[in-house]
C-alpha cells in the first residue's frame, strides 16, 4: 500500500523476509552499504518495531498523556504552546476531508464549502525510528546514533543543541528544550537567571525516576521507552540465569510494552520484536494495509501504520454517499435511532442537526 | 606596441597594422610612488577626523545590541529567539550565511582575481580582505551562539573528552566547523602576509618622525621586512600559493555552507544546485558590500586616482554577472521543481511565491534579479551615488534570499500537521542589527590604523614599475 | 670607518635602472648582494641570478600532510576508535571524509607556506644593517637600492664602488654592520 514509487530496497531486498530486511538493510543499487548484521550494526537479539492501527485509533490522546507521564516531558504552558514549542513526543495528527476527494468514487458531487462536520482521519505520530535516520547523519557531535537493536537513541549529555536533527526529520517529531521548562517557572521563563529556580517538591514526585530530566538546550524525542526495553531485557536475563538457561536472552513477546501501547484502550499500538515472525508486531506488519509514512524517502521507519479502510460498497448497511464522520459514528453507535422511515431531521444527543444521507449534498 | 616591432619580420603585419588594445589606467594622473605612499600613510599618520569618532561611537552603540542580545540568550535559553517547531533555524542561521557570503567577495578579489592576473584588484583588495575577516567574525557569532548549550561547543572539535566519543564527520555542520575555521585562519594569514611590506613602510616612517612607540608596534608585525629582493622572491611565491589555495577554499567554504541545506531532505533544500548557486550568491552579496564600503571611503579620502571609474566598472560588471547567475538559479530551481513532478518540491516553490512569506520572496526577486540589471548601462555605472544605492539593495536582497531558502522551506515541509510560521523576536532583530555595529567597529579601526590599500601592489601596477619601461615607447 | 662595514649601498631611481644594474652586478660574479625594492620588480629574480624559490615544495609537503591527517583521523575514529551506526551510513567512506580532509589540506598548506616562507627568508629579523640605514624608509617607499655585502669574496671597496657608479647608482655609501 505504498506510494507509486519503485521499491528502494531492490530486487534482493524484495525477496527478504521482514526480519532479514531489518537486520541486513538491503540498499538496492546504492553504492553505500549499511553496517548491517555481522558488520558492526543491527546485531541485537531483538529488533524493535511498532505498528499503529489507524482503523482502531479513536484519537483519545491517552498515548500522549501516558508518554508525558512516563518520560518526564515538561509542560510548557499556554504562551509557549502558542509559539509552537509543545514538547509532546507523540502527537495525534488530524486530517480533515472536505468530502471532495471522497465524493468522486462514490459518485456524489462533493461539497462546495468545508462542512461543519468534516470527515476526520487521525494518525498518532511519534519518532518512527528510521533505520536510515536522516537525523543521525546531520548531528555534528554524534548525539543521536543507532543502537544495535534498531532504536534511534538520543544522548542528552552529548547534545549541544544545534537542532539540525529536528530540521532534517521529515516527520518533525523531535522536540527541543528552548527553555529550562523543568527548573524554571512557566510565567518567568523570559527572566532567565533572574527568575525563580528549582522544581517544586510536588513536581519532583511526579517525575519517573527511570528517565533523565533534560536541561535546556538539548533535543529529545520518542525513545521506544528505552528504559522499559532495557528493564525488560535485564529482568528476563536475570530470570533466565536463575532458571539455569542463561543463553535465552530473547524477551517473550508482550513482556515489554511502551507507555503508549500500555495505555491505548483500543490496542492500536503494537510494539515488539520484528525478528520474531510470531510476535504481534510482525503479524501486524504482515498485513496488506501496512505502510510506512513518507516511505518514499527511503528512510525505512520501524514504526509503520495500518491504513484506515472504509468499505465503499453501496450495499453496506452504513453506506453513505459522502462519508461524514459524525453521521458514521452515530449510526454505528446508535443503529436503532437511525430509522430510514423518518427522513426528517433528527437531532443527536448534543443537539447537532443531522441530515440523512439521501439528502446530502452539503451538510450544514 | 612592442609586439609589432618584434614581429616586424611578418610582412602581413605591416599591411594590417593591428589595433592597439589600450591597457586600462589603474592609477590615474600618473601618480608617483611617493604620492601613493604619502596618500595612504597620511590617513594613518594624521589626526583622527571628527567624522570617524562620530561613526565609531554610533558603531559601538549598535554593536552593544549584539553583546546584550547574546548575553541574554546564553543566560536564558534559545527560546528568547523566535524559533519553534518546525522552524528550528531562523534568523541566526540566515545571518550566518549572509555574513559568510559577504566575506567571500574579499577572498575572491584577493585570491581569484590575483590568479586571473586582474591587476585592477590592487586598490581594493586590502579593504576587501579586511571586510572578509570582519564578516567572518560577525558570521561566526551565530553558529557558535545559536546552539542550545554553548558551553559545550568544544564538543565539535576533535579534542579529548571524557566520553571518548568522536565527532560525526558525516554531518555538514562538522564540515562547517573545519571549513569556517580554516577560512577564518587562512583569510587572516593571507591578509597579514599582504600587510607585511606596508607595515614596514609605516614602521620606518614613524621611526623617521620620532614616534618610537608606533614604530615598534608596526615593526613587531613587520617581521623585520627590509624589501630585499631575495625575500620578495619567496614572498611572491608564498603569496601566489596562498592565492591558489584560497581560491578552492572560498569555493569549498560556501559549498559546505550550502551543504548544511543540500544534505538535508527537506523539499526546497535537498537540491544539487545549491553549491554553485550559493557561491555565486556569496560573490554577488560580497561585491555589493564591497561597493557599499569602498564608494564612501573613496569619496571621503579622495582616492579617485586609486579607485578609478575602471575599478567601479569592473566591480559593477561582476555584480551584474553574479546577480544574473543567481537569477538563473532561481529560475532553474523553479523549473526543476515542476519538471521533477515531485509534489512536495512543486508545492515548496508555489509556497515561496504565494504562501505566508510571499512578500520576502518578491523582495528577493526584485533586489537580486532586477536591480543588478541596471548595471548594463554605462550611465548607471558612472553615477557613483546610484551605484551605492543599488549596492544597498543587493545586500538587502541577499539577506532575504537566505531567509526565503531557510525559513519558507522549514515553515511548510512534508506533513501539514507540522506547519508553523516563524515570528522573530525583538532579541533576534536587535542581535542581527548589532552585528552591523560589530562589523563597523572593526572596519573603522582598520581604516584608522592600517593602510587601506596595499601600497606595494599598487606601485607594482603603475607603468613606472615596469623594469622594461625605458626600452620601448609605451 | 675603523669597524668592519657591512657593505656598500647604492640608490637607483627607476626600476629599469635597477634591472640593468642588477645584471651588471650578477655578471661581475658577486654572490652576497641584494636589491632593496618597495615592490617586487618583475624580471629582477633573473637579473640577480636567483634560483626558483623552494617555498612551493614546503607547501606541497604541508598539503599532503593535511590531507592524510584528515583521512587518517576520520578512518581511525570511525572504523577503530568508536564505530557508530549513523543514519545507516558506512563506518568510513572517502566521500564523507573528503570535506574535512580538503579543508585540512588547505589549512596545512597555508601554514606550511607561511612558516616556510619566513624560515627561508630568515624572518623575523628585526635588526639588520640595512634597517639601520638612514634612508631605508625611501627603500620601502619609492627608491631602489643595491646592497653588496663586504663578506663577498669579490668585494673590494674601491672596485665595488666603481662598479656601482658605472651601473648608474647614486649616493653610494658604506653601511655600518
């Protein structure tokens, strides 16, 4: 389900299994060869990957909150948010359809103006941990490099804050600490050293002790909850050693959950080891809907999405000439109230006026 | 000409009488060596003029904006500037490329024109090289201080650190570190080597007039130069080699600066036209600044015999040529964006012309493509005031070009969810304008204390300098 | 003068006069002599019988050192000392190592050229008999001198003075050492 671009992993790569692709990193006809497994890179016992199912995601934002709690992401306040400096490592992108692109395949006219209740598609985007990460190439001090298990790591103590990595990220998932959001009060950020310094005791208690607090001037981003990954691996190794089989270091699928995965109510986010073809994430990635966001850039993201599908067959019970988000959702959730014998206007519980699909041609 | 006489054996030449190609007069009114020395040294030996003090005080005041701005920045955080997600590089990097670009014209005049044996470079090359060095100083302020943790800037250099980790030599910023450092160092060295014979003149003149202190100061840096031809022979060789080395240096430095953008994958940045486009643009903006500086100097110090209309003509023509190259590059970028059928690339260029920053794009086009076209006309080139005004437009236009490239591409790149407009803050603006003060302070100190023209080179291009002058009837 | 003089110095007013005189002095077989000019006069090296400067060789050595330093530093750092997978790029490639090596080449060439030029010229030398000469300021500015040192085997006060006068020199004086 990728864009109409030729495969950039070459013929050899097309024949490989996903596990092989993740470790051998086929480069097609490129003159470059990536240090792959056996040559100093991508050697780990696990290769971490993630799949996010856009069919089930309901944009509840639980993942955003969980990530903030787990990773000590600072709050920046309204003023800084308005200036575009939110620090959330995962964000939910919303795309609105005015119905025009959808209308043609359904044979309808399409809207003349943007509807009040447009079709929304949502996509949670966090760092996708590209195998050929563009951010890593441009960091002058090697603050962001790849580890052997495929995680794009961020070394806060090495980062000097040139912000080139953030510029080069096509997904713009990197976040820069423009001020000392942790140590300074949000209403006196611009006072600098003149303002009050220090984190209140209560705020300190909120922080997760497993994760570093970042100072100003360093870049941060989603780490696949590397603290959970490492903890999981260590615990498993200890358990195996105690059980007498120290060689079995591979963590069973489902043991390590990222914060966003753990909290997602619809289990849209799946994280795991893609070297294991039986893991949940490998099975998700094996589905036909699996695609890489901005895959044509040849950066090989480890987080892929399962594209959202709708069935356009007019015989479907929830068929609508133009897909409308509230109508769709309401019909799904309240099938009894959508009586076709009453084509008059109905009100939703919130008082929003609805027009049945037959009269559509501009929803007010 | 002498050639006709030596080739008198060819009978055809007696019939044809080949035209004599007039050599441009580089020092008008047949000035003598003594006149040249007195003219240039007089500026240094005389009393400081009142206008100099006024300009210096204003320049110091303006330079303080940068000092205060940078201090506030380091104390408080990069957030005092207008940066945001997705525009993580804003005015500071625009300013960096702007100043580095200006510096390149100085090296072009000193080094490239030297290799091309363009003798008209002699009257402007000292001031132009000084301009380069001061522009590099102003430029270097930005990449050093724009980083989030300035106190760790030494991480960029391959010196031992407790993590035993090396720098990333794949990164264009790391290449920048080496390139700009090398450029600054070689420019200073090249400039200094050129100064040595002139410092010797000043040393001896101050000694003769009894000012032992100044004589010792200039003498220390003159290295004991005594004009020996054995020394001149090695000196000329060293100068030529430095010119030969500075030429690929200037081309490579701005190429590497352009790689800061070209190596990234952002649409509008990821294009192979950047290296030659940036180099041409740098030379264009640098010549604009040279004209901005030299024309007032020429008027104030009455240097019309040394910076002649021929010099101004040549500078205008180079400005026109490089401006046209830059205009061609704009057109090519646009064409390739369309021809590539890459939707992101095509959108970027429509966005530049009609998006939220459309006004900066059209300022850029009018200042960089249209204003230099005036230089086709001799009447324009002869009007020094008009040339000076046009040079200001060139400077403005080139700043906007870097702004368009850097900020519009970052504002709207791949995913619309990450689009965001940059708003510079007061600190941004004042820090930038303060660098003009820094530059002016340094340049004013230069014209007060150092010879603004290379006296030795100037004398060498007068007709009297020719050892074969007495033989033929020039 | 009772003390040993450094040599004789003669004034010349034009570059062509100096050029012709230099040829005469060279042809007379003198070795330890020099021309003092305010700017480099084209052709004077040949007129003095000087060989080509050796500064280019020093520059070349500097340049080669710079290039190998750059390439070796990056090779050592990225292949041996701390190999890191960065953007899926190979550990070492002459492609990405080139810009840094190129800049180091230029930097080392410049250093070698300048330091080499100073060493070959024997500079800095702030004390020299020519610098003690009263009219040296004119030699820096608008006059040309020829200086013939007394330590030259062919030096003879009377004969050398006659040679210089014959060559067109004026104000011939002895330089104190």
